[in-house]
């Protein structure tokens, strides 16, 4: 019910409003030191590579990639099919495994916690078909597809969709096809029609758009207009403009372990600040222009008394105001009720402070005999 309320708030509000009208590295006196990675701040990853018949695969190429960063580590399996990565900084990773004549394997994302030595399940590689190949550059797109499929199964209380929350904070960026896929999945979900039906009912009971009347046909008109508003808003804000400006339409959950104030502002400002496909924060052109464009275009099917400029300004204001509120609900409330969230999706892994170096031991001094 919380998610439905957050999702339908902009439309309901619209109905009510209408009705009521540094140090230098070359300095000789300083020495710059790299942070020391210790067993307390890093972990390890190990596993076993086999074929489908259980045979051990040696000399398989294994690539460990830290998600959200261009950080790759590579190794090969030994004569027993075993591999290991040591001193792995805490964070979210994927694993790419390839071997001659065998299919390439791409893991689902997994998280390495500080001090954790992660033993992955055995990886069985199938027989490759002719001319089958994969490169590390395909890693990001494949991982994004896995994450997208997981997100479209997320539901609050198992009922209300929560597709646009990424519980993987450093998720792989979506390409254009994936952005449209997610948008079409959201506007064709059965619960989207339920929300529109409720909005149309509120507008009919309050006689919004009086020229349409309050009979059954008028309810149908309001239902069509409300669904058109939702469809246009999502298409412009979550697919068309994100594809043009290379921005990600999802909300990225931070989660516990981060400061409450940081989480609050991260959510509250999401209407005006978003993540670009390059991983950097930037002005949320997609959302701001999306609402205005949808509002202006909706004048085609709204009563003539509602001008394109009025609808554009109204939709922009409602969308901008509600975006932060919805994000706060996504950050602090919905995670407790959302089902089918993958175990590895836990928000942003807090940066572990590097422990200070231990002070040098004092030399032992001899105690004089009395």
C-alpha cells in the first residue's frame, strides 16, 4: 500500500490541484604513502573450475571485476582447477571465467565483506559451440541484464512493484534497450492499471474536468487520460530522455552502514541530481524535462480549458516535488517490505577506514639488580 500510495501520489495531487484550481608529491620533506590494506579491511575469493562432467579445468582464465570501477584482477586455475584472489578490497564484484573449447561463464554480482574469505560454489563450464566468444567489454551489459531481471521481480509485500529501486548501489549502467524494457514493464504491470483506476475514481467523484460529467463514460475518459499521463511521464522521464542524456532512471539504495543524514540527502535530492551512465552525479535533466514534456503533450487529450503550458508547468512541479518524497520512502521504508531482493544486493558498502599503523615497539631495557 505504501508503494502504491507513493506511485499514485503525483496523479492524485494533480486531480486535487485542478479541482481547486593538497600536498606536492615532489616536495623533499614529505613522503606520500599508499593506504595499507590489511586482513581487517580486505577479503579473499576462491573457487573451483570444472566441466559439466566434473573434470577439473586447469589454466582457465579468471577475471575479477569490481563493479562500478574499471578495476580488473586476473589469474588462472591451477592443476586442480582451483583459483584464489587475496587482498580483495571490500565491495561488489563479478567473475568472468573462460577456457578453450568451453563456454564462458559470467557470475551474478557478489559482495566481499571486510575480513571475509569467500568460497564460491564450483563453476561448471559447458561445451562451447562453434565460433562462440565473449570479451570482458561485454561484462557490463550482461551484468546489467542480470540486475534488470532481478529488479523486475521486486515487489512490496509481494504485490506492488518496486522495479525502479536498485538495491545494488554500484549497479552496471543500463543501455538504451534496457531503459525502454524497464519502462514498458512498469507501465504494463497490472498494479499500474489499479493505480490509474483509483485516480480516475477520485477525479470522477470530485468532478474534475466538469465538461466530462460524472457518469460511466466520463469515468472511462478520466481513466484513459490518467493512464496517458502515467505512460507519457514514464516514457519521457525513464526512457527517452535517459537515453538521450545518458542518465540512469533508477534510484540507488544506500542502506544501513551509511550515515542517516547522507542517506536522507541522497534520496531527497534525487529529483534534481541523478547518476549518469558514466557513474558520475549530474543534474537530473531527464526527470525535469520529462515531466514538462509529458504535461505539454497531454493537452492533446485533456479538455481545451487546460492549456499545454499549464499542464507542462503543473506536471513539472508535481513530479519534481514528489520525486524526493518517493525516494525517501524507497530508502527508509520499502526495503523492509520488498520481496525477491537478491542476497548480494545490500546497498552501498561503507568505506572501511584504514587502521593507523601500530606504534613502534619500545626497546626492552634491562632492570638493574639491587
